[in-house]
């Protein structure tokens, strides 16, 4: 089986694509309760899909999940002074903690789509980043440190504008 | 006099009894309950009957009320620091792995540090009375169990001798300073906490009462933190960094219990 981790599964569009590979076992993180409920229903049809109602972050804690007017939910708070911030609390988990708890030794594909938290998600792998084979990260700002982080940890990277709904190109990464 | 350990409990009997077992053999355990009912195992009930496991109830709490950590910790300080100079404070859902090695770790370091804190907010801390004397009370203007711990830790960081602080804080506002290795013994993921079948975290307890879409109690705490420090708690980096222009609070602290301050902290 191939192990796929999807951080920020949202409404499951990409999740369904992953599941077309009959050898794929998908672990999808989605902290937004509405979208989690949708995915959870989907998981009843796909035994190879496990949906977790957590956000991935640098700590195994609880943090506020901020809800934006465009429907996005993110751990990243709105800019200070931009008005009252609406949020609910969500459980967060590090990816290395998750891999240990669920006995995941190797990850064939890591997909990250979590507005402005992509660096923290990668950092949450700790040394387990060595167990990641390849993946794709959505970027939400041009000055992201993600490319440098990935290169520093031995990945090749390239920009990928396919299926991209942010203002910046996604980053595909893979081991040499 | 043995080291006291105050357990703050929220109607989570399995977690509470696990906690008593982790601390009962090397500290004097005392319970501060935010719920009117306590369920103890028969062994722990015997300790209680023998007077070895005192239980104090938060008389302001109510089955319908939500938790209020800042006030609870202050209550524990009131009760504990009348006749002691140090204590352990721990929330009931904190799992301790290998309590004997954990005991050794704390006992080996408690004379070096006046505060040992971590790894997830106010779930565990060892403190000396001098910290309360120097920094003051938890700020009870933080409702629920949100922001009050970060506020108190930030004030400690700003006002206390940092060589006497050991902090290992893994929240997104956290930082590490003089780490003694708490993280090896205290996991913070949900699986470590949710051992009661009906486990409810304090944040979700509040959401059950005030609604999951607009959590005005926690939002009040975040807004108050912003007003006080000039930056949001979450997402702006470690609270130890003074990169927001002001070293101090923009809002004056309150001496919540001046009679105690005058009599026991001066």
C-alpha cells in the first residue's frame, strides 16, 4: 500500500483523486467541522480513507482555528487590528507524533494545503521528514521559506501551477 | 513537610485517578475540583477518608458553568501558599509517563529553578512562592481556560530572574528556555488526555455552552490579550519575544486578593 497524508483536505476534491489509486491509503486532516463531516461521510464509502478532525501544527495542543469570511479556516490569525477574530478551538497534532501514534513508517506522498502554516507543518515532522518520499505544498505567500526548507532537507523542488487556487505556485518536491 | 501537588480537576474521574496514582507516592496530593462530584477509586477513597487526600470544591462553580482556570489557580495559591513555599500544579488530564523517573527529574531540578513549566500551557508547573510574590496572580479577566496561562508566563518571563526559570512550552506562542526534559514524560496529544469515555476539554466545554460558531468567552480572552499586550496571542511567535515595541502590559495588573498579598506575600 502507498501511504498518503493530506493536511488540509477541505471538501475532499483531491482526496478523491488520491483514492483512485487502489493501492493508496489516505490519511486526511481537516479541522473545520463542516468539512470534516463531509469527509467523514465520504470515508464510509472508502475504507482506505481515514479522516482526522485535527489541524497539524508544531505542537500537540489545542489552538484557535480562525474562520474567515471567504469560508477558509486556518490556524493563522488575521492581521492584528483587522477587527474581531472569530474562531473555535481545535486539536492540533505534530506529524511526527501522528506517525508514531499510527505506526506509519514511510510516507509516499505528503500534500499540504493549509494557509500560511505550511512551514510549521513541515517543521512538525522533526526527524521524520527523512521518511517522506515526495509531495506538494500550496504556498500562500511569495516569501515563503518552504522552498529553502525542502532543499535543506534533501528534496528536489519545482513550481507547479496546475490545480492551484492561490496567488503563488505550488511546490512539488521529491527525493533524488 | 512533603512537596504538595495540587490537581485541578474537571469531572474526569479516570484521568483524576490516574493523576493521583502518578503523584501520590512522592507528593502530598490535594484536589481542587471545578465539579461538585468527585469519583475516586476505592484505594484513593480510603486515602481521602484517612485525611491524606483533601478535596476542595470550587464553591463558585456549577454543573452548568464552564471552567475558569485563572481563578482556579489563584484559589489554589490562596490555599497552598499559606504554609508552604513551593507546590506542583497540574491539570487532571495530564498524563505522566514513568512517574518514578519523572519524580527524579523534578526533585533533581526543583532547587535549581523557581518555575518549571510545560509542555502545554498550564497543564503542569512546579513553582515557588517567590514567583507569586514577584509577578502576582493569574489575571482573572481571562475567562475560560484561554490566554491566562500565556499572560502569566509572559509576565514571569519579563519580571523574573530568567536563570531560575525552566520553560518548555509547545503551543504556537511557546518557547524553550533551560529545558530539563519535561517533554519526555508528558505527552500532550488528545490520546494521552481522553481516557474518560465522555472526555471534554475545557475549550470544548465552553463551546458546548456558548455555541460552536461564535465562542464569545474565548474570543473575549483573545481580545483582552490583544488589548493588554498589543499583539495577538497566537500566530505572532513566541511570547518571550519583545518585538512589539512594549516590554510591559498596556493594562495595569489587579491585586485580586489583597488581604492574602498583605498577609502572606509581603
